C-alpha cells in the first residue's frame, strides 16, 4: 500500500459488501476495515453510496475493540443532539442525495496511531421490477487498493430465476472473468473478489480500477397465474406480475411545456424524445398533443389513433415546437382532460382502454392560474379519477413537490428528468414503463378474518415489465392454507386468478433453505407499508397526515429504518469526548445537486 | 380415443373407439347455427411397439365461438385464449377463470377446464397427466359435454351428432367371444349392429382411476352408429 513511493497512512485493509436477496427483498451489509499506519492520529472516512429506495437499518463502528452502534430515533429527538453537534462546529447530516439513484452516507472518525476501525453499514430495500428486471446497484469506490475486497450477493427466488446478468462498468474485458456467477433454479450467487494485482489500473501503479457501479439484473420465471405467495413467521408476501397477457390499448395526451426556460438543449431533447415515443406507439393506441407557454395550443384539437399517417403528421408537428413565453400548466392540464372527455363522449376510444396525461415541464406555473394548490385542485376536480396523470419534472428548477402531489392525486407518479445528455432516453424510459398496460382494476382478496394490516390491495393498472407486491399479517392461528384471489380486467375479458399456499409447508421450505434471513417477510411488509404511507402522506389532508406520520414513525422505530421521519444517531468516539452524528434520509423534493462543471477544479482539505 | 354416448334417456350407454393417425384433426362438434366448433388433434404413444396396435388420444382441442370472436386452444401444456388479434396463455398450473359476457372458461389447476356458454352449453376438458418419464404414455385430454341443450338441431361432429336424443333398441343378448362380455344386437339409425357389453372410463370425478361406465361397444370405429366413416370427420386445422 504505497503511494508514489510513500507508505499510505490510512489503509483500507478489507472491504466486504454482502447482500442477501430473498423474494426481491435485499439486505446489504457493507464492512470496511481501516488501519492507521501513521505515528499520529488520522481521520478515517467511511463513505458509501446506497440506493435512494433503501432504508439504512444499522450502522456501527468498532474502535479499540469497542463497538459504537447507531440508534434510530424520531427526527425531532435526533435533531436536538444534532443541534448540539452543530453548535460544537462538528459536521452533521451524514446522508446526502448523490445523483439520480443514490444517496451518500459519510462518517469520519479519528484513529490513533497503529490502530484500526471497522465500519459496518446495513441497509434494506425491496427491489422493484422495472422494464422486466430487478436491478441491484452497488456503487464501488474504495479510492485505494484494498487487500481483501469482496462483493458477495446471494439471491433466493422461490419462483425460479429466469436470467441473471452482472455488469460492472469499471471492469475491462479481460477482467470480467473475475466475476463468478452461479445460477441453479431458485438460487443465484454472484461473487467478485479481485486480488490487489487485479485492482491495479496498471502493473506498477497504485490507482484502483474499482470506481463505478456493480449492477446485478435478474428476473424470475413467470406465467399467467396468481403469482407467488410466501408465508414466513406469520407474515405473507404476494408478488404478482403475470406473463402472456394481451396489452390493453391506451389513450395518451402529451402536455408539453415550451416556455422560454425550455429553450436550447431541453427543447431539442424533448422534441427528439417525443419523435421517438410517437414512433414507438402501438397502432391500437390513441394520442393527442398539447403544447403550452402562456397560451395553450393543441395539435389538431382532437385525439387520433396512432396510425402510420397520423404518427407521421404528429412527428412533423413535434419537430416545429420551439420555446417561448411563460408557463400556464393549469389551462394545459384542464384542456387535456377536456380532450379525453370529448373523445369518450364521441365514442372515439376503445371501451376498455387506459387513458393518461403525461405532463412534461421544467418550471413553476407563472401564467394563468399560478397557485400550485389551486392547480392541483382544478386538475383533480376535472380529471375526477378517470385519467392517470404522470408528471415529468425536467431539470433543476422545477417545483417537484407540486408535480408529485398532482400526479399522486390522479393515480399517477412524478419523475425527475435529469438535465443531461441522456434526457431523451430518460423520457423514453419513462414512457416505456407505462406504454403497455396489461390489466385494469386489479383487486387482491384474502380471507377477510384471517389477515390484517395488508398493504395496498387495489390497483388501477398493471403495466408490462412491472410487478405488484402485497404483504400482510396472518392473524388466524388455525389457518392451514392461505388463499389469494386476484380479480382484474384484461383487454377483452374479466379475469380471476387463484393461488393457495399451505402455511406450514411454506414455512418449512423457507426454514430448510437456511439461506436467507428468516424474518424477511415481516421486514418486507414493514418496508412496503412505510413506503406506501410515505407516498400517501405527500397528498394527505392535515388530520390524515398526522395519523400517517404517527404510523410511519411507529413502524420506522420498531424496525429500525432510517426514513424521512427518523434519523440515526451515531455516537462518534473521540479522545476525551463523544460527538454525535445524525444520519437523515434526504427527500426527493430537496434541490438536486447541480453537476460540477469541467474547468472548475475543486480542492478540499483532504 | 374412446367415445361414450348416453342413450335411451340416459338409461344406458353406447361406446366406440376411433382409430386415427397421430396428427389427424377430427371434428368433435360443429353447430352452424351458433357458429360453434370443437376440433381435436390426435396424439400417439411415445414409441410404437412392433405388432401392437397403436392407441391414439386427444392431445389438443380447438374451440371456436365465432359469435363471441373467441377461440380457445387447449393442449396438455397450456390453454390459449384468442380474442381477435389478442391472445392470453394460461399454464395448467394456474387456477383461473376468464369471462366475457356469458362466455367463461374456468381452469382448475392441473385438473380440468370448464367452458360455459351462458346457459347454452357447458363442456369440460380433463387433463390426464402421465409420469413424464413413462416410456410409452404421454399426457392427454378428455372432452365431456355436460350440457348442450341450446345448441341447434343442426349440430354435428363425432360427438355433436349425438346431442339429439339417440334411440337404440338392444335385444338378443347372448354370450360373446370373451367370457363375461355378452354380445347383443342393436338397432340404431336404421342399422342393425352387433354390439358387445363392456366398460369405458369416465374421468370427470376421478381423473386418475376413472369411473367405469357400462356400455354397449360398437365395433369397427363405431361403424353404423356414427354418420358416415371416421375420415369424414377429419378436418385440416384446429380452428
């Protein structure tokens, strides 16, 4: 561990990232062992990037054989300790948003001469099925050669693993063989253990190649059935993403902001993405285009079937959209609803189809109705639950919170589009997620008196490539079988699917595996419940908001999850005193960090 | 495949075999009035043993309901429902039901499929699973008509022609060539036939062992009992 001929003072002796995934629920532990080889105390940093969708559940550091464990506390309580830390001039706020998908967790501690510290961070997440695969992202950035570096991922999926791909952007072709991958039916193991030599960028240098994302993608076997139901320790989890269904036609109104702030790259990228999206539309789909600045303009003022001719005409129109003026979101959205209403009245649209409005904007409403709350109310009133509203916030200055509430209140979701060279791909990627509806009005039914505290069990749509997960508690001790019915509408028919799982049998199977953490269904249930309540809380009224907050807090504390309502307090051992660090979960409505621009070099004290 | 037909107000039954070549598709039911068709494709054993007559079974059924623009293909592997250009594929491992107005299909996991057309007709297709490593036998299907009263008088096909009440007179019961299997004379459809008492299996209630149904067996591919000859029922495609 020499650097430019000198001994490195701080040496990462070992770094191990171990992940156990069972039924899409991932439990990841990162352990880093740092030695101080200097004759004086040194400050060692532990900096890890973890997925935004994950909740930190545990953190500890062991110094001189003494382990200091992080404690999850209610945010307000933690804040008091945080304030003290701030007043002493100590760094606080350990978790920061880092780019699109990751959060950064960072702590530091002083290590005495020739001493070592062991950091251990645990986080959990439910891997979400996205465009037909579950993706697990591990960001690898040790910043120096590591004597013992290891990534170990064990996956257990009772439905059987259909495929498993591993990709690491830092691995050159001749090094891909270091990644060991085994796949046998329901189990998979991915192992990556590069030697010191394999970590070196060049034969005699000390720079490491380990800098980037280690990505595991997989999917499970599926057919047209009620899906997989697992019962462990009194909790059940039901995964549902059937295959072999016909797609349901969709009717989509694109509402495109072409205000002055969109000028330049954003407008060009939007046009480019729209042209591609229009080209990908199924001929059974219908579409309309509304563009807005201060004024509202529509392409031909009606909805058209996506025939080759209509798509060709629309593409020509899209290419002419240029940026100017203010931002009148309210009238554009109301107009979109009216267009769909009229098309239904005129019986232009298929009886069984999904209607949606996709809004793309980069800014705040500043023309027409500019009060965000009133716009949300107006859209909610006119749409009246009939149409899904998806809001894409483009760039850094967007009022994301406003868009998110508007989307959630209308059965949709909001998504950030990051201002970058791949913005057109991000737009298309979002469109692909909602491009192929497969089922409507999906209802999950379980024996009424046998279960309780089920997570959301009714869904408006299921899109191809996604998955619905329902979890709950079993309260009937005498229940031998858990029966699950899924009732939904396909493109042409009504569909009922049924699954039945023997409770004791299911428990035995899991116990036999000796492979995964036993209480994963319970933790998965808690994780999913918290995520859904957090989402509900965004658009809840005051009274409901308080109840939701209380429940989220209760679960977060019980299961030791660092959520937006809790913080992890870490007591940092220092000479003659203890300092407190607080790890918070950043929320999506916080400003996204702007990328640094090349040409501005940054130097810090490190 | 073997066929069992109730006669004389369900007081007795007639049975017969149809020997066909694997791959041949036979028309089982056709109702030109309601535009409803059932065809079945024959499969044989995995291997043909020398000097042994090869048995054939139904391995696939194609059901067409043109009034509903629905087609259903049932094989021993899966059930595919076509609606216009759309299709939905169910594995036999799922318990499911699919309804479109009065038309419904219910699948009982690894057991059977019930197809209902309102109160017009109800059919059951039974899945017979065979040990997958069996040297000779393979999975096959059985087709049962539970109700056909609303199909028209023009209904035909190997089964369909018997949806109208069949009156058969059986007399002169006498010892047959096999002990315990008496022969008799049957007058049906204006023909005088030699029939032999025997049993055939109904697998609706017990798909493994079946239930023995006593019946009068008509020799030579149901000759004289069915209209025409078996090759008259061969069609070119499942749909």
